[in-house]
C-alpha cells in the first residue's frame, strides 16, 4: 500500500534558533552595519571631496569629485601600523587636502611646494625653493582668462604675464587672523610683504611643523602667500582618484556652490539629475590627479 504523499506547500521547514528576526529587525541590522562601515571608512580610510573653485585648475577642475586617502599622512603609534599601511610624511609636490587655518570647518585642496626648513621665494611670478626654481606642466598662469590657464613650465625667459599688486587680500595684519596662527610667524611674513606679494614674496623659511601650500593655478589661488604657513596637523589626506567630474555650469569657468543647507543640497541634486549626461566630463572620471 502506497504511503500518502504531502504537497510541497504543506511542508514546514524548521529554521535554526534566532533566524526568525522579522523584516524590520533584519533591515535595521543591515542599515546599522552599513552606517558603521561608512563612518569607519570616512574617519580612518578615505573621504569624498568636491572642487568648488579654479585654484588648482587644470590639475583639478571645478566639479571634480575626489576620493582622498586619509591615513597616508597619519603618524603611526606602533611599528606594525607603518608596515601594514602605506603611511608616510608629506612630500614636496604632493596634492594635499587640509583644514583651512583661518576656518577649520572648511577643507582646501592645494599642492605642497615646500617643507619645514625650506626657503621659499616668489620672484616675478616664479616659485623658488631653496634657491632653485620649481616649475613644470602642473604650474598654470593667466588663470583668470576665459580660455582657462596656460600650462607650464615657466622658465624666466617665458612671458608669464604682468606682475600684479595685492588687492586687499593680505590678511596677516588682522588681529583675529594673528590669534589663529603663531603671532611671530604671521608678523614675520607680514614684514616681508612687498608690492605684489602674490608674485613677489620672501625669501622666507618654513618653520618647524608647517608646510607651504600653493594652488597650481598661480594667478587665481588664495594660498600660503595670503594666509601663511600650513600646520601639518591640519592635513586631512591626499587625493588619489577623481571618481566623477561634473561641470557646475555651462563652462569650465563656472564656480561650484558650497551647500549651506537642505535647500542647496536639493538644488544640487536636481541640477545634477537634469544635466548628468551633458555635463559629466567622462574623460576625467576615473583619473588619478598628479
């Protein structure tokens, strides 16, 4: 006599203890785990930054979205950290992300051009470090022209444009600024100010624990020539990838908007959705900034 058969829908599969969590609890665990991973990555590994201005053009364009390595400039506490992770000190020529000394809530991106102990001088728009000119394809001039800046190198025999005089951007005599920095350091730089300090400055020696940072777009960058030396403890990392590049306007000269509230964030989202395919710089996406 054949035994009765059971329909598949009548079978009951026993789950191991603890497996029956429910949809709400299961989704909450996934969300919490993802948030922990994101916070850990953002705090210790890498972070996303967007370029809002042309101070590093054309090395970095307005609207470039960067991923920055946050632990490369960290100071290891144990020997195994240095052997396990690629940590090192900042070097001349590194593109760096840092907290702006005059407002630590703002992040800036520039190039480190001189280290502690180096002598820096700007002479007729040219940068000299320890008496030797520093130039190359990364150095751009005529930064405010509609066509964009012209790449280097810029030997002394090449016309780099007219030497400009300052237009009120020298801030080191301001008492509030002096309070944020080492007073002696700022007064030392202020005493070396000349007419056109953007294009003629120094020579001045970078003090211990600091670096000298400049934008590659030399005619259109407010950098250490304006606000002084950068403390190394303000460094946040080194960009290693342009993961997406998006024009903030119809041209490469349109500055990006720094969101100050939910309304700006929503406006940026709508603008990106409308122009994603027409304004994305596909040729820059996935490139490594150098």
